C-alpha cells in the first residue's frame, strides 16, 4: 500500500501524467511509483537502484509512456604547485 499524506513533508516528489489520472511519485528512498488516482492502484517501477534524483522527478515524455533517467559523473584533479 502506498500512502501519500503530505507530499512535501513526507519527502515525495510528484509529476502528473498527461492523462491527469495517474501520477509518478519518487519517494524518499528514490523508488519510483505510478499511482492511479481513480482506482487507487499503484505499481513500483524502480526500486533498489543507485540512482539519485537530486530532489526532482525524472522528466516524462509528452505522451507519458516514458520517463528519462540520467547519470551524473564527476571528476576532480588535485594539483600541487611548488615554487
């Protein structure tokens, strides 16, 4: 059972799908769910992943059939300069 009481306070991020019936939810554990607001059914689409969404919901395609995930890779070099 998936319960969203207070989307902001509970750490959930929401994005409505184009049908205005279903909503994509990213919870505090960075799991992605889709919830049908009419039937109350939900399905977990992504769980146990190392992806982090940096406080955002992944972007949705215009038809609502696809969401996009990306990856951030960072590299740094430390240089020592001696005189």
